[in-house]
């Protein structure tokens, strides 16, 4: 029985050191926090309708919001249907491949959304999407 190693003071023979495990958990946590991507949405509160399927889009997009009062916002400013075409055209002048995402309130009139899509097409937008809750 002299061949058995004796446990050092304060340490039991069957203990497992978990401090490397805790270190790895914290490193992974920091990694996921640092690599998270946040998308800035316009400052207008809208209630989006739900959808059956969804599509992930790139970060460089043109976000247009339509409120339940049928106001059209871009970049936090109310441009209305008459002024949105020039704003979309100005942004698309830098890169015509940017998608236009219309975030419409579920209580907005469908006619307003259709007219907004037409205005975006007249501004030479080729990728127009309507955002929903999903």
C-alpha cells in the first residue's frame, strides 16, 4: 500500500479541477458577444404582420417604414409617398444592388404599400421586400 500516492493537503483524491472548463466557457461567451451583429431598424413603432416563410437579407439595406396612419418614414423622417422616390434614388446612386425593405404596420392600407413599391421601382430599385414579424 506504499505505492499509492497520498492526496495533498486540502485536496481529495477524486476531485476534478474545473477551472479550465470555466475559463473556456467565459472565452466562448466573450466570443459570441463580440461577434454578434445588430441591425439598426427605423425609430417608428409598427406592428408587423406574421409570415409563413422568411428570408435573411444583407446588412446594407434601405429600410422604409409605413405606420398605421399610412405615413412613410425613412431614416426617422416622414417623407410621404411623394418624397420617398428621391431618397431611394439618392441612396441607390451609391450602389444599385441595395435591397429596399418596406416595414409596414399590419393596419396600414394595402394601397399605400402598393404605391410605395411603385415609387421604389420608379427610383430604379430592383430588390424590394416587404418585412413581416417572422
